[in-house]
C-alpha cells in the first residue's frame, strides 16, 4: 500500500482552485486533493452539466497529478445527471470518483461504473464524525463486494471536525481503521480531519485567537501505535476552513460580516487575526493584522511560499492605499497557500 503525501479536502470553488494553482510546482506535485462539489439545491438535471462545469472545470485543470472528485451533497434526483456531468472529468482528467457506505445504491453503482470506465480507481469515503459504528464496516464490505477486486480502491477515512472537544478522535480513528483495513487490498489509506475552528466574532474580540491543530495531533497518535498500516497512512485535512464550509450552497450577490480573518499555521496551532471588510479603519487594521503575523517568532519568512509573500507585502504596504490589503477571498487564498505549503514541507521533512 502506498499513497499521496497530503490530501487536502477542498471545496470546488474559485478561491481553493486559485490557491492550488499558485502553489510551487514541487508542492503541488505532492498533493492529491479531495475536491467537493457544493450543494446545488433545486438544480435541474438539464442545468447540472453547465453548473458542474463552472465549479469542476477549474479544479480538474489544476489537478494534473490526480486526486478525487466528490459530490457528497447531491440530491437523489440529481444522481444520474451528476454522474454524467462528473464522469467526463474522471475520463478526460486524473480525478477519481468517490462513493461511500451511506450513499444510495444508485450513487454507489454509478461511481463504481465510472471507476471501471476511467481506470483510475475509486475513492471510498467513510465518515466517522462521532464514535465508530461497526455497522459502517459491514456496509463498506458490501460496497466492496459490489465493486469487485478489479477496481483499485482508496480508503478516505473522514473524521469530520476534529477539535479539542473530541479528545478521543484518535481512538475512534483506530477503531475504524482496525475494522476497515482488512476489508480490501487498499491502494492507499488516508486519515482526514478538519481542525480549523468555525470562526465567530466573539473569538476575535481581542483581535486574535489561537486554536490547537487537533487533527494533526490525531494523525500522529494513530501513526505511533505500531499498527502494520500506520507508517503508510496518509494525512489529510480541510485546509484553513471548518468542515461545515463545504456544505454552503452558492449564494448570489455580495454581503457578509464587516470583519474577516487572516490565518497562519504553526507546528501545533492555528493563529487567527481579525481584519475588516469595510469602514474607515479597514486599511490600518488589515495591515496591522498582517504585521502581527510577520512579527511572529514562528513566521517562516517571505520566501517560504506565496502565502507568506502575500502576508509580507500586505504588512509592508502603505496606509495611503488599499491596494494589497485584500478581502475575504484573498485572505482565504493566502491562508490556504501558506498552510498547504507548510504541511507538505512538514510531511516531507523539509
């Protein structure tokens, strides 16, 4: 069993696709994203091909080294049209279809058929957002029996949000892996978890806050258990967004809160600094937030990656112009750039 170095769980959105494209080539080559199509409530089968192309086209073009493509929020009535729309990106590109034990039989069958036709394999995504349920193991066994041994399969064990309120996440991940690993000759197995908190205004009352990288801790807990599969277990996270961000349906128009956040990743923590999206103090506050990151002992320098470069430029920009202070999309992109680069360097020993 072998697999990718790093699997970020990313939304098929422009900010994530833009960040992925801007990564240094060697960093991007070490990453196999799990792209997630957003919910498309009420989209008719006739319109789905166009809508899917809008979101998936850019991420497929950026994923030259492979990855997975999932539509976890697809409605039952959309299954056939979604399968047809997504399959072309699996056939013509390097992305693999995804299914899971809780999906409908129709979705499972469609994903398996796409995998057989595209010859890249199938991702089996198993969510464990609380305690491990042994019935999931039986459902995976049934799914694999339908799939057949001729289709290469990748295990994507998704623990969902892994924050400090889940101290037993490592134990539950081990229970799941002990049950799932013997079920197939997995081509790869990846432990996924989202450690970035859901940011609220209250968290940033002091202008900044810190949150532990609990998902990183969980992965290390599993790796040191001595299980035969542990040294080969891949790492994945949700980048610098809370897992709930994947379930946000596209909304037209602008708006949003008057504040935002700059994000920075260290070995054990996520650091969040408050920014403003509007108001007379926006330029000063945003440049000050960037300066606080650049002044951190843990800051890796402007040359560490495109995320750090953007933060340094923002910090050192003049107060007389808003050029370079960014907005929510730029802040999210910079956060993902620094985070993904740092994770790859950490996993590769760089």
